């Protein structure tokens, strides 16, 4: 598993974002509950967001992101994905010490 930072830019059409918001929250809460989504939050100005995912590959992550209502309903107008290797902070500790979901500890 690897960590990926996803940077989104949003449409400036507030009605598009509002229409997709409830479904997007269901989607990201489910991804977080499954341990796939590690961190997420919008920029303070609301123009986009930073999300951190755990995935086997970038292709797997792209497939997952393609199902997010913010993507399918046109809220996300630009997306960048970077494999991320944290060295300081909680995310770096998780990558070293967090067991896989089926691993006995």
C-alpha cells in the first residue's frame, strides 16, 4: 500500500457543488471507514481540497475517485495525484506501524 495526495480544484458554480455535497459526504465517510481515505479537507477559500488516500496503485485510486459524486457531478474541474512519502507526522507513523486490515497484531 502507498499513500497518495490528491489535489482538487472545484468549479466556481456553487449550485453544482451544493447538489453533489450530500452524496460526496456519504462517499468520503465510507472511504474513511474502510481505511482508504486517510485525511481530507477543503482549502480555506473553498476553491478545492487536499485528500490523502491509501491505495495499492495510482490506477486503483483513479478508479475509486472516478466514483466520487464530486467527480461524477462536475464539482472537480482539475485533479492532480502524487504518490506521497511522509517523513514527519501522524501519516509517517501510520505507514511504518499500522498493520494491514487482516494482519494480526
